[in-house]
C-alpha cells in the first residue's frame, strides 16, 4: 500500500480491502447489532466482536470516526506537550487499532517509530487489526504488537511513555473503569490520553477519569487550560468536541447514509507526568460569526466559562477569530492583538 498517502486515505483503502467479498446483508446485520451495543450498555462477560464478519462491520462502521476523534485529541495534546515524543505506546482496549493509527500518524516524522502494543480481549479484532496495520505501510504500525488481554481490574500493564484508552470506559463496570484509569496512571511514564463518546455519559466518565489522574499526580494538558475542577456545573452541560469524518462510498453503504461526511462528537482528556503548556483558553462551542464580530464561548485558565466578543477593531485577533473552530486553543499563537487595540 502507498504509505505516502495521508493516513485517513490509507485507512479507507485498507478497510475497502477488508470488506471485499463479504455479503452486504451479513455486514449490515452485524452493523445493526453493533449500533445497539454502542448506544446501550455493553456487558463485560464477553467480547462484543464475536468473529471476523463482526470485526469487519465494526471497522467499517466505527474505525474512521474513532480514528478522527483520537487524531483530534492527539493534535491538542501535542500542542501542549511541545517537542515531547513517546518511544513506547500501549493502546488499552485498542481493538482494530484506531488509536494506534492516530499515534503512528502523529509521530510519523520521529527519528524512531513509536513502538506500539495493542491490548484487547477479542482475538478476531486483534487479528484484523494486525492485518490492517501490516497493509498500511505506516512506520510504527507494521511493527506493532497485538496481544490478547482481559480489559478490567485484573489487567497487568508494562510501563509505556504513552497510554491511550479510546471508547473503552463505556464498556466497563464502574469498578473496572476506576481500576483501569488507575492502572493507566501508574503505567504511563509520560502521558495518558482518554477518548469517549461526546455524550453526557461519556463526559461524566471523562470527568471521573480526570479527577483520578489529577489525584495520581498528573497534569491536565488538554482540552482544559488547567488541572483544577471543571467549571461546568454537573447536569447542566457537558464538554465535548466534534471531528469531521470523510466517508467513502463503501462507508456510506455500510452506515446507510448519503452524505460525503459526518461529524463525530467526542469527549477527551490528555494528562502528563511532565509539566505541559496548556492553551490559555479553549473554544468549547462553535464560534458565532456576526456582522463585524465573532462570539467565542471559552473555557479559561481562571477556572471559568466565559464569552469573548472579538470585533474588527481587534485586527489580527478578529481575523483569527473568524477562522477559529470548535475545540481550538484561544488565542492562537500566531494572533497577537494590535498594539492600538
């Protein structure tokens, strides 16, 4: 496969090869069952992905979206982490490897590829993940290790610079969730990145994990501008973001849609053992562009949510505000207020 292509294109090509030859009715049936699990409560006594057809359906249904969500979270994390680069990475509950694809892309220019280990308890998912990784041609993926492990309180982990946990906490019991977050904190020599669905329940799991990581001595690098308590009053709102996902014709067929894109809503956090340089503030809603002004909803370093109005008189800052997107740091490094403003 052409590894010079952008990672999302490489992933779509690999997924097309994965579904080649599978009856559409079989794939659609598996997708329907997986959607019901994704939207509900998943028991932990058995893996959801039972065989190769399940895994193929899951990969086509979810992998492009989860990849983009983790990719976005890693982008914000890297902004706060500066030149830090992980040498080793453990992807807990990684399944077919969406987070590992995002990590491989994020540090693809590193002198030495990140050494990734993917842990999951579904052997069919690991087998397909390994197959997709080997077909990718991406440094770091082709040499990744794929190991079966029960994800929960009994999980034994080796030290790693970076630990990712993406779309996993929603599948665990409360006790197993807490144990897993504590294990990730103990294991991570550098950083922990956790991603969950962008729902009120997903945000609640992120906040619980955030509190445990801070209590373990880690610093919040993103999306929050601080490691203090979240300023959102419980039950009134939830912190989440959105990633745009390009959908191939294959992807549209499997998911039954007609648009060329979809928006994946997700909540996340990145925490570090070293001192990060978090954003001064972060845009937490889509900017509202009005005539001559832009309204920004921000989470600020002063442990508060606030609205900032940026008008034309702010010059460079106004132009930056017009280009700002939901989830961006504010102000951007390239935008300095005009001296006269």
